[in-house]
C-alpha cells in the first residue's frame, strides 16, 4: 500500500484516507506539498473542518455521509480545497470505499487531480476568444473537432503530444483509426445518439497512441448544428490513464491478496498472479523465480516465454539477471542497451536471448528476498516505460506475501497432518469436551485407557463423568469440576490428579485444560492433555522427604555453610553461624564476608586461588566472632558458575579448628620432645653399634688368626666357642641397629625382581647343616600357583624367613621343620603370598602368644633359661612383614609344635632375563674361593673410588692389600715391605705407573714382585705398549673379580702360568661411538650395581656413586673452561680419570663419551670435540638426576 501511495505522488495525484468519522488516517506526500501542511498537522484531524470553507462544509458533509449510508458514489467530484495559505484549489476526486475482510465499509479513500488551472482557463476563454484559442493549445486536456464522417477538423497541442501524431498523420486519420477496438462500438453508438439530438453529457473511451499504447479518456462532447443538421462535434477529453491504472492496480493488489486464500495450490496461485498482472501491463513473457537459500538454487516456479515452451530448469545461483536483482534488492527497468552494459561490466551473464526491454522486481518480505518477478519483451522496446517498473514493484510485495502465505498454508497442512499423527501416536491422553461436559473428540490412547480401566467405551456425546467412573476419588472429581468451570471461563488450567487402576495401584497424571478458540474469539470446547507423571510424582515425594532431611541437617549443621556474591555479600548462611561466630542468621546476612576475616589479605588470597583453581580445599585462616575474638577455621570453597562459565557466586564450608590447632600445637611440642628422645636413642644406638663393632671386628679378626694357628683340639674347641659367641654378639648388634632404623622410619625397602624358588633354596641350604646337627628333617615346599619370579625386597624377605626358620630349629629337639609357600590372593600381576614355618617343637601357650612380637620380650626370662636371644627377632619380623604389605602371626599347641606364618604383597616380575644375569653374577662371586695362605698385595691407584672397589674385591678373595695413591708412594711402600703382587694404575699424578714400574724393576731387581697394569686404557696398542715397557700383565677397567682371581692365580703360588704375555694377546674392547639415542638414554649397568652391592651392601654402593658425582662435577666444571678456550689437550687427564671411574661404576654412556673425546683429542680431531663434550655433560646430568632412584629401587 505504501508503494501505491508513493506511486500516486509521482504522478501528481493527491491521496487521502478517512475513517467513518471523516478523520484523516493518511495523506500522501503530494497532498502535503499541495496543501502546505505537515503530516502531523493533518493526520487525526477532521478533513472537512480543515480543508472545506464554512459556507460549503454542511452541504459537503451531508453529501458524503449520504454516500456512505447508501454505499453509492458518483464517478468523480469537483470540490474546492482551502490550503494552509488560504488559497482555494479545485480538485477532481475519485472516491472509493475501504472495506474490511467481511465486506463492511470502514472508511473512504480519495484520489484527486488538480483542476484549478482548467477552471481558470475556461473562465478566461469566456472573456476573450483569442485567449480561448490559446487555452486550447495550452490546455492539459485533449480537445478535438471532428466532422460527422469522423475526420479530424482540429486537435490541440495536448492531443498531438499525448497521442504522438503529427499534422500529416492527422490529415489522413479518422476517429475509427485511433479508438481502441474494444471501445469503438460504444463510442460510435454515443455519436449516433448525439447526432440524433440526444444529450450525451459524458463519454469515456480509449484512444491508441501512434505506438499502440492505450490512453484512457473521459470528458464531454457536443454537436454543432447547421440548418438542423449535425455538421461537427467538439470534445474535451481528460486523460485518466493514470487513474485507471491506479484503480486497476489497487484491484489487482487486493485480488492477489485474495488469491492466496482462494488458490488450491501454489501452481494455481502463480497462474492467477500472471492473469491478474496482465490486466495492467503486458505479460506475454513472464516468470516467477524463487531463491532456495539453503541449496543455493534458483527455481523458476512459473515460466511463460514466447521463445520457449519448455520451463526454465532450476540452476545454481550464478550471475544471471535474476541473481543480480536478488543481490541488489532493487527493482530494475532495463533496455537492451542497459542489459548489455551490465554484461560488459561483468555484473550479469547472458542466459538465452537478450530482450529489448525488461522489468524485474525482487519479491521481498521485510528485509528478506525470496525471489524475483519479471516481464520482458523481445520485439518492442517501447512495450514498457519507466513508470511500469513502479507498478511491478508495487505488485511484487503483494505477490511475495501471497506466495509466502500459500507456502505457509501448505506447510501448515503438512504440519496439521503431523499434528494429527502426533495426536494419535503420542503416549499422552488427549480429549475435548463441550460446555455440557460431553466428549467431542479423543485420541486412541484415551479410548484404550478408559476402556481398559472401566470397561466403558468412549464415544462423542457421552458425558465425561459417566465414563471415568470410579477411577477418580471424590476429592479429585471435585477438583476436575472446579478446573473445568475455570477453563470454560476462559482461564487455562493445570493440575495433577491421582487415578486408581483396576489392580488397586495408583498412577498420577498432569492435566492441562485449554479453551479451543474460534476465529471470532469465542469458544465452545475445552481441550485436555493428560501426561503420565507417576515416576516424577514419586521422585517429587522422595525429593520432599529429602528436602526435609536436608533442612533438618542444614539447621543442625555444626560447620558453617555460606554462600556469598563475588563482592562478599552473604546470600545464604547456615544457622550454625550463631554457635560458631555468635551472630544470628539475620545479623550475619547484613554483613560482608570481608568484615569477618581477622587477617587482612586472606580473602583476596582465597579469591586468587579460586580464580585459578575454581575450588579450594583446606584453606586455613582466622575469623572474628561477634565479640571480636579470633577463631581458626578450615575452609573448603568453590566458585558457582553461570551457563557461560562465568563466576557469579562463592559457596563454602568453614570448620572451627581452634581446639584442633591447639591440640596440634601440643602434639607438635610432644612430637618434638619424642623425636629428640628418639634421636638421642638412635644416636646412642648408632654410636654404641659403631663403638662395639670396632672392637668386635678386632675380636673376630683375632679369632680367625687363632683358628689358623691353633695347636691342639682343646684350643680349637675354645676358639670355636669364641667364634659362636662373637657371631651371636654381632647378630645382637645388627638386630638393635635394624630396630633403631625401623622405629626412626629410616628403613627403606629396595624392591627388585628375584627368583623366589632360588631364595627358598638358599634359605634351605643356609639352615640344612644346623638342622642336620639336631637330626631334624628340614624341608620346603612351594605350591604350583605360586609365581616363580616376583618383585619384592629380597633381603628383608629372607631376614623374616631366616628368623622364623632359625627359631623353629632352635626350639625343636626332634621331628621336623618345614617351610611352605602358597599364593592366597591378588589380581593380575599383583599377588599375596603366605609363608608358613612349621615345627614339631615345644610349642607356645595361649598366654605366651600374647607376649610375642614385642621388643626385648622372651618367653623364658628365668635365670636358668634354656635358650638364648634378645627377643628382638620376632619384633623386627613383625615390622618388616608390615613394610612388605602383609602381617605375621602364630598358631601353636604346647608340646606339639608351632606354625609361624606371615604374608607379603608382591608383583610378578617381568625382567626375568635380568634376574638370571644377577643370579649368575652372584653365583660367580660365591664360587670365587679364598686364597690360603692369603697373598699380600700392593694396590696403586690415585682414584679413591677405584681403590674402594678393588679393595672390596680383593677382600672377598681373602687377600690382604695396602694402598698407594701415586708412583712415589708405591716405590716407598714396595721398598719397605715385601709384596706378592703389585696392581699398578698407569696414569697418575706426580709419577705415572710406567715410570714407577721401571724404577721398581731397577731398584728391586730379581726381588721385584710381578707388576700388573690395572687401567682404563683399552686400545690393543696401549696394552702391548705397557707390556713392552716392563709391566708383566694387564687387567682392563672396569675390573671383574674373575679377572683379578685369574691374575692372582697366574702370578701367585703354584698357579703361576708360563705364558706371561697372555694379556698382550687379548683383544680389548674397541671404541664404538654412541648413537644419539644412547646419548639421551640413562645408561647404568645394573649388573655392576648389583656386584658393588654384594661387595659392600647398599650403603657402600650408593656412597661410591655419590663420591663419583661430587668428584666428576668439579672435573667437568674445570674442563668446560678449557674446552671454551679450545685448550683441548688440557683436559686429557680429566677425561682419562672420568673414563676409568665411570667404567668401574658401570656408567657406560659417560665412560664411552669420555673415551671418544680422549681418542679424538689424541688424534688431533677437534671438529666435534665441543659437541661431544656437551653430550658428555648431558649424560652426566642424566646420571645425577636418576642414579639414586635407580640404585635404591633395584
């Protein structure tokens, strides 16, 4: 409608819309411009009071009201109008009624054309004939004189310009040539009546322009008579083409709106639109294209074209004219020239034949464009004019609405079908009743359920209460009655109802009642939907119970629950605030949490932690009570987030730990006292152990010396007694030290893979001789489901087992002792093992069993007790079994024997190959015999770590060794004392091994003992060089006990071999560069670690690696400076020392890298020295990071 009004403005037609009270509803821009008013000055005012003079006003109002009453209007009215400037204008008005959807008149619409000039001209012509002639030529109306034979006598300028004919054309034309064929018969009929003398006041006809375009005319005609005969006619005709177009346009506009309702489907709608549009413009070539935005397609839903009988196929959105209109969103009048210009500019691509002229308009609904409507002509470039695009664009909006409405209607039909399916397929009960409570409709679910429950058959017209029967209690029946009354009063209802099933159980339904409104706003029926909410109702009842429980818990909460805003204002707080802080709940709710913190900054710290972690546990702080006393609290708090994951509140629980903290401080003080006492005790035990161990070593050593020098059997007996007593005393010292470690919490388990069967075999072998001495049968048995290889602390396991086995043999004088192992639980690789030590000994009473497993407790404390011991063995076993994840116990019958048992938790081992290698290594150590008599050796080495390892190996073989740290000390010791063998390091400070060897050979001559090179030099040429320079043999580092044993046998006593140059023929390990993966991996030879542990225990092994770490750190730091200054030769001695020590300790990666560097520097290959040194530092760093865990966990 807006475009229609705008169109009228463009053709200089005034538009006014009024209601039945003659109040102005709307005026177009031309009317405002014409009258000089603003819109707000006109709209809402009475038209006749503003624009009609007081003199004419009553008559004019009466005339229009009569027309409204009779619903009859003249074809036009010429009325005066007073403008804002009080000038009087004359307009010719065409008035139409405005009607609603039911055809009822609701107002009038008037379209007016200015007639002021015409009126003035006519009056002027009366006064002056010349002016009249001039007026003819200057008048806007068409004026013509024709003879009775229809030839033109005179036409004015307006006539010629409007119809496009020139003077030559007019001379050869007749009236018949220019009248539209459709109107020709009527006009001739009127002329005949005029010639007869009848009054023909008004004619309405259509002339054709020279181009064939119709011009609608209306006007007056009169006849000139001469001698009583008609000789000519004179007509003044007014062009009403625009008005006719506007009227038709409006009719088409309303017609298209109605088509959406009357058309049966979309194709019928498209065809009707084409038909209606053809009434106002040429539509021989017409199409409607719709845009499918989802599929990016153009669908030509209606296509009529003179050049093609085949409808245009859908096409992807591209660069056609249709797409151009959709992109721009604007209507377009385009001639062929305009079209080709768009093509040349790349905006449009040609599809088919280019028309001479084309009108295209987008189909818009609001801001959304759904398609394009277009007409075109392939032959006549004047088929359309510029103003036609405004007509098409005006119609296009209504077309778009009609199409959209029809599409929606079809969608609604589909939706209705779906709703019907839902109505029947859902699980809900659906029905409707009228005001008499009679059923008007229901779905199958309702029918089935009512029939199942009551046996009644629901039918339309039956009253609801007649078929519901006894399924509803009286109370709920009254509820239904009340809710239905409210629903019929227009108020939707929702309620819950309990129904009784035939089996006596109940179900709950939620019922929704809604009036079914008709189009006029009235309703006669109420619809109902019943949802099964039985589970929900049961949950609600349960929830209500839980809420009551929660309320009771919340009110009895001893801790303080709170919820605050992010700014700290309390939103909820538990009643316990009264007891904790002294505030009532209402008082606390008025506070900000910042006021309660005793220490400034604590809440900010809590907020910071919450922002980082979202929740905080065990946050300790202090709060102020109502009387400003501080209490210590422990807070658990979390952020409450909204749907966008933004914090909106904080909640938490605060627990008063004031008493707990006081107790804790007391406990800390008590613990410190206890720890001080324990430390004093442990220190005392450690000191006593050390002080006692020193003389004990002397005693045991002298006992061994006496054993070798004993003269007779009596002395041997005395010595054996001394040996047993010293061993017992040493066992007591070891037990006391173990107990001290356990109590101090310093005893750590060293779990590794072991052969359980071999461990039992060792235990059996250890005690077999002792059992045999007492004529006891000693056996062991392992069940079939017990894993062969397990991961545990072998030392502590054997300690428990040995203790229990030793006790069993000790307290059994005859019979048997057996050890049994079985699996009693566990999943996957995890196992729980049971060890049982059975004996047929003296047994233990029930009272005495209670005394077992405690420190320093013996069952026989009499002065004449039969068995010795400290009473520590079982106490230590109990502690160790618990450390191993198990427990210990005893079953005993006095006089029949006892069964001591314990359990451990372990894992099935996977490193079976490594376990075998360790066993072979330990067996090798065990098979190495002692030399008798023991050789006296001199060990020459500047490295303390190498000294310690070598001494331990030599001690294991029963050798006595002195140590020298360089060549000078070696010469000094060797010239003052006689040695059987000398093991000589090569590279040492002050005097190297080769020089010392030459000097010793010179000074001692034939008395010089064999000197064996023991060094990290490993090249074959180096070995040959040492032999050639006077050394007698060669042992490569890391030194193996078997190699030492072989060299000692070769050069000492009867085992001396003749091939003195055997070492020279050996093929030392060749230099093998490390791969990148080897350089990154932590390489520690665990076989070497195990050997070192077997030599001196875990502490000895760990001490060696700690000393290496300290020593090598300093060496690498100094070497790094030399490498940075490229003084590579300056680090050769450092590399040699690191290489030797690392090789001894099994650090393969460190040793190999040091060897590689040493080799390159000696050969003058410096290219990769810097990068290899970096690798050496990285490998050493890797060692420092991991070696403790690696050693202790093995």
